[in-house]
C-alpha cells in the first residue's frame, strides 16, 4: 500500500509538472519565498531561548546552534547581547516573515491570474482554429463550461500548487529549526505526520472520485440549460415546461447529493487536525517533563514549532485535498486542448486566390460516416454567373457549400479554381474571397453597424453604408431608433426575420467577396422579405459569382444556370427557361405541382 501511495504521489507531481510547464520558474520563486518566510518565523521564535536564558541567569546561556550563531552575529556587529536587542530582532524577523509571506501569496495570485488568462486565450484560439468536423462533435455549452468553470478550477489547482510550494518549504524551514532544538521530538513528529497521511488516504481517493463526478455533472447541467434556453420557444409552444424542468431538477439533485458527500469528507479531515496535534503535544509533555535536561524555554519553543508544523501539515493536507479534487478539471482542460491541437486546421499552402474563368467540381465524392452524400459529382460554374442548386432534402446541396467553404475536404476528386486545386490556395486567402449567408442567421448582441463589420476593423463606415444599400436594408436601418447604432438584441430578436437576413447579407457584402454562397437564405422568410432579398441578389448579378442553394423555385428563377441534384449527382441542368420548357424535367414537374 505504501508503494502504491508513493506511486500516486509521484504521478500527481509529474502531472502538475507537465500541466504547469511554462510556470516552473514562478513556482520555484514561491518555494524560495516560502522557505525564507519559514526560516524567519522559526529563527524569530527560537530567540525566545536565549532571551529566557538572560532573564533566568541560573540556567546559563543555551548552547544550541541558533543561539550561538545569534550571539556571534551580535558580537561581530558590536551589538550587546541583551533583552532589548533580542526583542528588537524578534520583532524584525516576524515583520520580515509577514512581508515575505505576503509577497509569496500575492505573487501566487498574480501568477495564477496570468495562467488563467493565458489558458483561456490559448484554448479559445485553439477551438476556433480546429476543424469544422471537430467542432460539430461538441455538445452545446461544453466549450462555455470548459472556458469558464473548468479553467477557473484549473487556476485554483495552479494556486494550490503554489501554496503547496510555499507551505512545504516553510515546513522544511521550521523543521530545520526544530531539528536544531530537538532531533528526537522532530523525528517523532515527522513519523506521526506520515502515519496520519496514510490514514487519510481512503478519504483522498473518495474526494477525487466525487470531484470527477461533480465535473461531469456540471457539464451535463450546462448543456441542458443552454439547450433549453435555445429551444425555449418550442418548449413553451408544446407546454412541456414541467417535463424539461424535471430533467433539470434530477441533474441538480444529483449535484446536491454529491456535493454533500464531498463536504463531509473534506470537513472530516479539516476538523481532526487540531485535537490530534494537541494530543501529540500532551504525549510529548508526559514523556519529557521529568527528564533532568528538561528546559522549559526550549520545550516551549519546540511545542510552538510543533504547533506551527502541525498547522502547516494541516494546510498541506488541505492543499493536497484541493489538488486531489481539482486534478479532474485540469485534466479536462488538458484533454480539450490536446484534442483541439490534434484537429487544428492545417494551412501549409500559400497559393493566392485568382479567379478568371470557372470553378469546377471534378468527380467529387463525400460521405458522412457510412452515408454517401456526393458520388463522383461534376459540374462547372462560370465566373460572374448566378447558378442555383435545387433538389430534395439530403441530396448534398449544403455539403457543396461546406466543401466550397473548405469546412470539409473531398474524400475523392478535386475542386478546381481555373486550373488550380483549391486545396493549394491559402485557406485564409480563400475564405476572405468567399461570402456565405446561411439559412440560420447569426447576429451579435450588438449594434447593427458592428454586426455588419463583424470584428473586421478594416471595414469603414462608408463600406457599411454601401453594403447596407446593396442588401436593400439601408432605409430600414435609418428608420431604426438609433440607425446603425441600434442594438439588435440577443440573436437579433429585436428585428424581423427578413431584416436579420438582409443584415447578414450586408455583412457578407461588406467584405467584397468574389464568390457569394446563399444557403437556403430565404427559405424561412415570408414572400415580402424574400422579394427584398431577391431584389438584392438580382442587383449583384455580374458583379460577383453567385451560388444559390434553395428549395423555393422563385429563389432561383433568375439564375443563369440550374443544377438539380439527386443521389449525390447532377441529374438535370440548364437554364430555368430550358428546364421549364422541358415537360419531362423534374424542374417542370416541381413548378406545376
């Protein structure tokens, strides 16, 4: 069992070493400060021994190393070895101890806040830089949970590690002073402390297991809350508030029960140390006060040091307990970071975007798992044209948009821009030239103007106005209470669906794309809103290449060319007029249905 415990201690130390690899120097500084603080405190209280010797001359001057060293220092600097100067030294040492302790604790918090900020920034960047398929795997609210709560708890682990470094080195310093005064008593105390740690081992195991369970339940709760808020309208429309609340209540009850168990074990450890330490001191007094060499001053100092050491051991025990409970959160952060790194979007190519002729799919095949979506798909889109993709749901229309955005890569075949495979073009340069307007509009809870700029400071106010006019939303925006400074609300709920969609179109146009993809951009709109969007799109013809994915035929009637998809292939193509005139075409049948 002892060997297993040692292995676990080594494993924990190695985990902390790897988890906080960039902060080893800072933790070392905390350890040094902790040692100095303990040394000041230990020496400061030890001066009571020569002080007591002076006050009781019949006992003579103590012969321990610290007393003799202080006496030599006083003699060297020509200071009298008297009560006032000894008291002055005691006061100075304890003030110095307090100052160094403050510095160590403050430095720990500063380092912890730096770790927290750097980890959040790094993880958020890694998340946004990861591949789209990887992002699709995460549950709603999971990232928020990791970035907010898990990293906060990981920061607590960092500061607990710093506190352990401070406490452990202070403990060593006090131990050195105690050994100088009484080797046997100090060794007995160390043996007693080690035995106590082994007795507490089962509780450590239980608290770590409970901490892991708490971390997992928090993720489930976060996901359920986020999911419920997004689907609140559907929940209310179906009158299932009670059922959804009952699910949440079960999660909250599980969390309550586990937290109570965790608190029980934590407080069991915390409340046991004080009586145990006094029991140990009482035993020492019983075995030593009859001895002829018994010195009340030395014993009082040793008892004080033992009490301080027990307090430090108690603090160390609590910090070890904290580390035991916090490791699962730091492991979750590390696992998330490793996964994000493994799925990072790689962009080794530096080719420039140059579109002069056409973009074409050449025998492109793509599947989601075992489901084949595109099967040797081939087609071409001429620069400056407006094309439409139609067909039943699930035939791969949106997948074409995702492949053009390079969110996915063809599993076979190639997508060519003129004579260049788009995979050879810089990913950033490519996406800068592709405009995308989805069916589900995403708006920031910010102003109209900031939603059009969308984090791009290079877009001027003149660009914002111009893009709003191109999207047929300028007059509507000017009619809002604060114009472009009007707040749109959470997810743009202060605006109508048509207004949100046109702002999304303006946001895309402000970036001056060469290829514009509209993915079911009007499918959820009323006829009037669709007509406004359609008017905007018609005004963009010949200014850029426009790709429209639609269910409604009215959306693609003004296209230059249509592609009808089925079974992952183009089964019909041609101009709307030609397809309408072909009585056998799917497009004709769909138009007359």
